[in-house]
């Protein structure tokens, strides 16, 4: 018996020894995701099929660049922007939504710009909401979308297709995009990467919109603890206003819950729940569920609060929006948000030391709606309509 067990140990050791570092890392990646990913059921991903598709391809890999490219393709199986590698190549696609500047949707077999990111390349190049796109980089759109669609299925949902469109039009780091549009019967080529986007270094912006309404914009800084003090100072300055608008339309990179809870804490007078968490303990076939609370802090702003959101409101920005809604402390105005899945954790593949992040907890509005399914109470179609609604506040 001891001889037999020793033989098995040696056999498995030889199998492992015979694997390339890329095969070892892919297997480690597959197992980490299998044991920790929180959205298999919701997305109906056939993870065994993914392994069946990609494992033979990994055997052909002989360098890090090719491995990164293949792993990037494998990540498309999740069809969501909250799953990514922590490294990229010049040829890599930009991450969505933070690397995306236009929102394109398919309507009646045609492709239209339905929203634009204010102050970024697509808008600066002259592209407009409503433009019909007929070519991307001088090629047909449908044939290019295919590369971003999941391979584990041939039946692609609207969410899968929208993810693929978002990825395509975000473009790659090494290629300047050419967007060919049909505008009023004329064909035009526009170049969204020809102008340098100037991003502000201010964590927030603030101003009075009129005599009764003040405005605070958070500039993609929900992960910076310095934002708390800047936000507090702005709220203190506007304490006498009837209305306060908090702009989360430029929070594509998410942030952390400390900043979020500090922001929400300025608007409540007693401790209240703002978000639900759900975590699978797969080993024991059970789940953990808990509620996260906001604690009041400093002087409370007691006027009306309006939160504006959009396609570039991501992760923690989405959490603040559902939080204010659950606290019954604000009206939420805007388009659907980035729909980024859950709370993420990072992992590192042993051989190549390439990191990746996946959602390991599901997040919900306090009323039980999944965060990614939430829609604003005042739903708009694009940023222009959102701004119009904001300017109507009295």
C-alpha cells in the first residue's frame, strides 16, 4: 500500500513538473475563480466549459506577452468591467468603464452613440449623441464585436453584447481610433484620440448653481481619503442652501466604503443601513449575509439632496447612489450606471506574479435589489438629459 501511494505521489509530481509555468498559472487562476467568484449563478457562466476551451491554448504559450493576451481573452467570458488583470500590454484593450469615453448601443441593426463622457476624447473630437457609427477603424462593427463575446456559449445576452460593444469602442492603447459616422446623410471620419484629454487634479469641484441650489462634483476620487475633508468643507460652505446636488457622473474607477460612508454620514441624524453584502462559503455550502451601516458625522445638511449618476458611475459610486436611495435621503437622477459586479478582491498567479481581481461578494440595495440592477428614480437617456433635469431643480 505504501509503495502504491508513493507511486501516485510521484506520478502527480511528474504531471505537475511537466507543466509549463503558464499551464500552472492558468490552473491556479481557474481554481481561484472557481472557489471565489460570486456571480456564476447570476451570469450562468459554464466555468468547466471555459477550462475546456482555454486549457489547450495555454499549452501553446511560450512567453509572458502571449499569456497575457490569452488571459485577457479569457476574462471576456465574465462580460463585466469589474474583472481585470493588474497588468497590460500596449496592445491591450482599455479597461471599461474607466478607459471608455463613449456609450454605443445597437438599435435596429445599426449602432448609435447614446451617451458621451464629458470632456473626454470622443466628445472633444466632435462626436455627438445620436450619431450613427458605420465603421470602427475602417472595419465593419459586427465582425469586430465577436472577439469580445464569451466563448462558453453561442447564445449571447444583451448584457454580453453591450459589454462587447463597450470594449470595442474603448479601443486599445496602441491604436488611435477612427470613428466613421453617418450624420445627416454625410459620412465623416472623427478621431477621438487625436486630442489630449485634460483631467482635473481637484478631488472635487463646487459651485452655486443658483440662489437655492449648490453643487458638488466628485472627480473620480472616491478612493482618496483626502476627498473626505474637501467634501466636508464644501458641505459646510453650502449648509444654508435649500438644495444640494452631488455629481457622481465621473467616478468610473470606484473607491472605498470609508470615503462613501463619510459622505453619506453628513446627511443623516441616526445610524441607518445602506447596503447588503452576500458571501458564499462554498466549502460548507452556506452563505454569509450582513448589512453595512452609515453613522452620522459632523453637522448634518438638512436640505434636499439630489445625486446625479451615469454610465461612468462605477463600483463605489454605484454604492453611494443605492445608499442614498436606501437611506431615503436623496433623489437619484441619471442613466443606468456602469453595472460593475460586487465587491472585488485581488489574487496573484504564483509563477508569473500576474495579479487579477474578481468580485467575491455580491452587493445589494437595502431593499434587496442587486446593485447592478438598480435604476435611478428619475431615469434619463444620456448626460445631456441628466444635466437638464439637474438645472430644473428649484
